[in-house]
């Protein structure tokens, strides 16, 4: 089955700096890569996603890049704000919506 | 904005007791998922429904867990008997059928087994 590794497990940045979270996957059949933000006591919320036929996607301060050859993808948050503090999960989806999540990155933005 | 509803939000039960969780997906979403999330880890899929049919329950501990979605709308996940290791967050998610992959999660049920 699919295996998704996520790094780092914790990340602290100063407000206004950029944050980068990286994930690798094992199954070349995976073709959809969503990123979720989970705040304390809440369910994960989809923040951005990328499909296998695209190398990069951007939405305001958030961007995701995908390297299918190397089987890795990354989340980039620019101009971080305190409200960006949360746990972020990457995921890889193969077949018909079979989702495998990474282990999560706890991001702390220091004001 | 439409949301996935779950109840209860919190549940404390003693081991060997039965417990049930309820989920109401976003209207029109044919696919429904139940996940278990242990503290500090990512969600793990337990069962996936397409309408009222089970698509994937390979990770569901069937000796004690059961799930149903009788009319293809809301769903119930049951644990009987509960064990200490079942303490976790149980998340429900839904998505549209077809090539749309986006899953929308509910707030979850935090289960504590004592």
C-alpha cells in the first residue's frame, strides 16, 4: 500500500517568514495530493490540492509543488501569520479516493 | 456553507461498553468516510461508503467495529465492546461522487475509554 512520509514534525517560524513542509510518497499510482489544516479540536480542512498532471499550484499565500519523478511534494506558506498556526497534513490519493495521510506537521507562528 | 455534522462531540465510556457515533454528510455527497485519528498521528481510514454500499473496510476491526449507511445518507459507526486502545478522535468525511476528490471533514467525536 501507499506510504506517506512528512517532515518536519514541528516547525516554528517568525511571523512574516515562510514555512515549508515536505512529503514523499511511495506508490506511483497516486495521482492526487491534498493538504489539510487541522486546528485544535476540529476536523481537517482542505486548504490546497494538486493533481499529478500539474507541477505547481498557488492560492494567495499558499503554494504546492509536485515532483512526480522524485515522488515528493511540498507546501509553501509565505508571509506567515499567527492564524496559520495549526497541524498540517499532506495526503496521497490513489485509485478511487483511497487516501493515505502523512503524520502531520505542527506549525507555530511566533508573533 | 454546508458542513458535515457529527455527534456526539465527546464521549467517555468504560471498556467493554458499546458506543455509537453518528455522521450526516453534506447534502448530495455520495461518498462517506469514517477515519480514526490517534493523538499526534494522521487520520486512518476505517471504512468508505459509496451511497449505501461499503467500498473499502479493509482497515476496520470487524470483530468489534461495525458501520452502516442504510439509506445512503447518514451513517453510524459502532464499537462493541470498547477497548482502552480505541481512545481516539473519530472523524467523518464526505465527498461528491466521481472524479472530484475533495473530502470535507466533520468536527469529529473525541472518544475516551476508561
